[in-house]
């Protein structure tokens, strides 16, 4: 996972950046104004150019760039203060590790343990999908 920051280093790919922006939108997009959200979605989720966004919103490409810079900084500030993405990522990591351990248990234990393992696995999947 790419850590929240205002700048991405050279080792972070464009895909890492877009994935992080997608997460920011998923967690905090509802806190944006309609114009902020539209601009952000068109640029980072729908891959529109600054000129295309400007034409749609009837503003200059420079105004689009300024809006995106402010919006991105705001979303990163939300993550910095609230930490939902970081918490969610940790939760996913722990659930994945628990799932791996359950698989090992399932392969090594008697058949009567199978139902218990199956129930635990279902709970983990629900937790992963329910956050």
C-alpha cells in the first residue's frame, strides 16, 4: 500500500498513485462538494484530460489543475487525521493472514475440525467484505 503523502517518489508507479487516489475517493469522497467530486472522479477514476474536464465543467484547464490539487490535499488531510485507509489495510492484512492459517489448520487436522474452520472462514470473508 502507498502511504498517504502529498508527493509520490519515483519508486511509486502511476498505478500505485491511482490506486491510492481511488481509496481516498472510496473512503472520503462523500465529504467533497459536488464540483470537487466530479473533477476528481473525471481525472483519477475516468482518466479525462485537464482540457476535457475543463470543457465539461466550463472552466480553464489551469482551474481544473488547481481544483485537483486542493481536492487531493483535502482528501489526504482527511486520511492523515482519520486514518481509515490505514486501518482498513491493516484489517485486510490480518484477515488474510488468519485465512492462511486456517487453510493450514484445515489441511493438518481431523475431518471433524472442517466445519469449524469453514465457519471461521465465512466470518472472515464477511468481515473483509463488510468494512
